[in-house]
């Protein structure tokens, strides 16, 4: 994972998506939101995890993430960062500036069978307090974020080399 246009512009106010009631987004539904909340609990203490190899400390970033980033990976991902296996979690803290306040936390978790068409990554964007963020249409940024759309996590990361959705391996 690395800099790139990976999520829609977030909001956390819980506003309406403006979508008709009979339209179901392909991500961000109740099941994805529940999984995102469970993942936040699973990530408790993530700042003590290893940094992504070669990305310790502050890293440069760009929209939509932030100008300064910090990366962390769980022990499963640390065991094979070049080819993260099932259960791997990659966390990216998003800041406006080095040392500035944390703006958002972007996360990828590899879940076998979750989304085989997109390397089985579950995506979520949190506020600094763990609130699952929403895009400008009010859609929760959790699950297969941006699948079938012109922007969002999947659309951006599918351009990463190697078919692994990770820019860090390019």
C-alpha cells in the first residue's frame, strides 16, 4: 500500500447518501460496517506493531491520504510483507503534516475468500477515534471500497504492479 487516490473524500457525520432506498451500494453496508468495527478492535495497540519494511517513521503522502503517513503491519504481514497472507493487516495513519494531528487511518486486511477478484482485501477508512468514515454520498468506507467505481481504494490499488494491490512492492 502507498500513496495514491484510494478513497473517496470522507465524512463522519452519518449524513444520508442521497441514494434511493432500493439501491444497495456494493460496499459499506451493515455487514461491512460490522466487520470494520470488529477490525478496529482487532487492531488495538497497532502503533506497537512493526513498521512496513522500508517505511519506518514518516513517509511522504498525497491525496486522499495526507501529506505525511506512518505505516504499521501485524505479525502475520510481517512474516511475509512481499506477499501478505490471510489475516495480514496493513495500517496507514494519515496526517496533514509530520507531527500534526492524525486525520484518518486507512486499513487493508487480507481475508481469504472475501473478494477473490480483488486479491481478497477488506478495506476501511477510520477517523482518529475509530469511527468508520463515510464518503461525500454518505456511503460507509468499509468493505470492497470503490468496486466498480472510477475512484476508491480498489480502483486505485488495482494499478499497483504485481496484481497484489500493494504499491510498496512495485
